C-alpha cells in the first residue's frame, strides 16, 4: 500500500499493520515489511516518530481492525428483514472474504491474540476490547430485531464464528459455515 495524500503516514502504518497482522500474525509481521508495504521502506524513523515500539503500533492496528470489523458487520446486516437473515448475510460476507483472500484473512485479531496475548498485557487488552465490542454489537443487533436474551445468544454465535474462522484457515474450506448457519437458526428460533 502506498502512502496516499489523503492519509497520514500514521494512518497508513496502522492500516498496513492491521492487514499484515490478520494474515501473518504478530511474529510473522516485521517492521521492515510494514514500512515496505506502507511505501516508506528504509525509513524506520517515520514509524518511530508515531509509535515508540512495534507493540504500540500493533495495539493501534488492533483497535483500527476492531472498528473496521464493526462497520463491516453493521453494513452487511443493516436492512435485513430478520435477525436470521442478517446473520446469514454476515456469514455470506465472511465466507466471501475467506475465499477472496485464499483463507489468509479471517478474524482480524485472533492470530495476534493466539500468539502473544499471554506475553503482552496491552495487546491482550486490545484484542479483548475488540472482541467484546463485536459481541456487544451482535447482542444489540439481535435485541433490536426482537430476539430475547440477545447477549447470551450473541456469545454463542460469536464463538461459532470464531471457531469457523480458525477451521477455515486450517482446512482451506468453508464447510463449517453451513453448519453455523443452521445452528444460528436453531439458536435464534429457540
């Protein structure tokens, strides 16, 4: 990604880092690659002008990815007739994203959470915060669409989605998503 006139170097660094973290995780994402993809190769000072450490940039990227995911989910589920149709549209969107990225992009924070959250409290908190916001947003969506116990049901649906992300990346297929779609219908109809 090249630095665009409209975006600051800081914003480009955050976006590039979020993308790389989602695809490669914490340890697979190096500062040199971030700078290269951001179009500022060989200028570490540009990064360190905005972020004291790689970890500080990672936290900013996780926060960015969390907000981006919330917006994407809202866009996909908006204006659906029922909660079931909204979640089904979300599943279609997630499947499409997995396939288009050849299973490299799934949950924008789970690769980092699995790798480093036990070693870095600030990164763990950023991952937790993003996940809690997604779960809360899903619960609110369900409740606004007339589903009782939206928080409890959202937790189950969110766990199913996260599990499907993992299995899709491992198996390079989307077979688990249809089972999730059927499970969501059962969860929301009960």
